[in-house]
C-alpha cells in the first residue's frame, strides 16, 4: 500500500502541491490526472525519493520512507520502478543493453544470461526485433516501450508510469494498457499512472485522483468521475476548451 | 561613488563566492570518489570503457601536441645556443622544459579541452534528459557508475599519456634539431640523457596525475550540477574549460614550487 499524507511541495514561490493526500491499495491501478503543470509528476517522484516534500509523509507498505537518505532509497527503488515521461533511455547503450543494465547490476547476471532475460522483457512490449538499435535510431513511442521493459526487469511490486501512452499510436497505446492490466491481474503489481489519455484512464483505472491547484479535487472511481457535476472535473473528463480551468 | 563601490564589492563578492562554490563542489566530489574506492565500489566495465574513451581516443592529440612541443623547444633553445656557442646545454634545455613545464601544461590543456569538456557535456546532457535520475530510479548510484570510472581513467591515462608525450616530444625535438636547426639528433639525445632529468621527469608525471584528478573532479562537478537544458549544458562546459585551465596553472605552480624546496 502507498500512502501520500498531506504532501506540500513548492519550487521557489511556485506552490505545486498544497496538502495532497492519496492512498493506493495493493494491486490497484490508480490514475493521477490533472492539467499540464498540475504537479502529477512531481507527486510520483516523491515515492522513489527523486524529490523530497517540504512537509508531509510518504508510507510504503507501512514503512515511513519520507526522510530516507539516498542509500536508504535504493531498496525502495528496486521494488518500486518508474517509467519516465521522456523514456530516459541511456543513449550510449543499445536497447538490449538498456534493459540488461538493472539485471547485471542487481542480479549479478552474466552477459548472456542477462541478454536472454532482457530479450524476454523486450518481447513483452514487442521490441525484441529492434534490440540492437540505439535509442537515437528509433521514435519516441518505441523508446517509451523499451523504457517500460527496462522498468519491469527487476519484477517490481509497484510501478509508476509517467504518461506511458503519450506519443504512442493507438495500437501501441492499447498494448501498454493491456500490459498495465496484466501487471495488476497476473502479478498483483500496484500501478500509479500519470496520464492525460482519457481512453486509457476510463478503460484501465480502478481509481482516479485529480490534482487541481495543488490539491486533490476528486479521488474516486471512473464512474464517479463520469457522473461528477463538478465543473472542473466535467471540463477535464470531456476535454472541453471552455470552463473553470484555464487552458 | 557609493553606488559604484557597492556594485564593485558585489561583483567581487559574487566572483569569490562562485570560486569557493566550485572549489568546494569539486573537493567534496573528490572525497566522495575516494570513499567509493575504499573498499572498491565502482563499475569495472565502465572503468575499461572510460580508459578506452579517455586514453586510446586521446593519444593522437597528445602525440601531435608533444611533437610540436619538442620542436618548438629546440627552435627556441637553438637560438640561444647558437648565439652563446653553449651547444652542451641544448639537450638539457629541451629536456627540462619538455619534461617539467611546457610538456605537462600543454598536454594537460589539450587533454582538458578534449576529455574534460566532453565529460561535462556528456554528464550535463544526461542530467537534463533525466538519464541520471533514471539511473537513480533503477537503484544504481551514479557516483560509482558514472563518476569513479571517469576519475580512474583520467588519473591513469593522463599520467600514461604524459610518458608517451615526453617520448614523442623528444622525437619531435630530435627531428627538428636534425632537419631544421642543424644539430645532429644524436648530440641532442646524448646530451639529454647525460643531463639526468629524472626529477624533472617525475615532476611532470606528478603534475599529470594532479591534472588528471582536477580535470575529472571539475568536469564531473560541472556536468552533474547542470540546470536549465541546453543553455545550462553550454554554460557548464564553458565554466568547466575555464576552471580546468585555471586549475592546471595553479597546480603547475604549486607542484613546481614544492619541487624547488
């Protein structure tokens, strides 16, 4: 279980999170939505210690991880993987080497064994044929798929996806959605997904939380979001240019 | 007048703070690197890769620099030797300058321009494209994985490259003496060997090792401290090149002074 309790975060004078509290149950898929710059990515980066809150607490499986030092976060990061918004593949390595890296570092696998395991992960996202390419030689969407494969190499219990379907074609986006669903149903993985992709949100999410002006506007089921009469929620869910949210 | 003084004090203060921040950052990084070395905690594959990138790819520029350093020193020394007729000091003059002063400084500057600037740009780009955060997210500490291999490679390879540079500087000096100045190359080499310049040679290697340490720490420090996208990377590379060049002259002075005691 993941608990964000009263998280506050500001950058200079810009208050990004102003008392955000969310709980994600084990095996659940939570989508965090909100306008660009609302603080969704900022919030999820707190979970693996890439950002530290100004105040508030983060509890992971009953352990308060808020003020762990960098070294203390390494065991957390091994069980809680993150797929970044910009893929962040290492451009000096081939796609296969990118996926092999965590295996070689943490499971102390030999080159051949790690390559075999990495190819299996690349197959999950249909990228095994391009394994020997470098990240610069493929498109954004394909890079994102490899980043997902890399995040899954250590078989994490928790996965944070930061806009996993942005930039993907509809078929690839559907593959990612299926992958998130199968992670939940087959492996019981808890997923926190930051997304703007309404189709994915309403077909995959168990729960949705919307951040607006640094606070949680609504934390509920997809049904609750569809039926909400809150003007902000209605505008976002229906993708309307006019409404209380400034575009 | 008062305003101008305040502005001057503010500029000087700002510059002093910036220098202190750079020195503090680089020295802190050096201590963190040393901590990672005892007991050894670094990426062995990365070390070999860095040795190749830093050493093998740098030797052409070092050889070229060294050949010209040797040639220039012969031409400069020959002018005085011909004027005074003291042909016995040509080997000593060339050897002293090449081993102890001009050789280490010029090779250090070329190395810093090629390897140090490249290192800052590479690490800076990794920071702004979140590749360093991605490493941290994969529970891989960037220090032993990215910084320590570069430190070992720059320390080891610049020292070795200095030996290579000294050798090629002598070749450059001998060729120039023979072909352009009218001294037989054997005279120059024999004089150089008789001059017993072991202290100068070791001084050059000590300088090279110190340059390697400072170039790695300064370039990694600026690379990892990049903020603000492509502009930030450009600014960091610029700061890294200037700081490395300054550090090379300061180290050259300090080591030279200590050897003179």
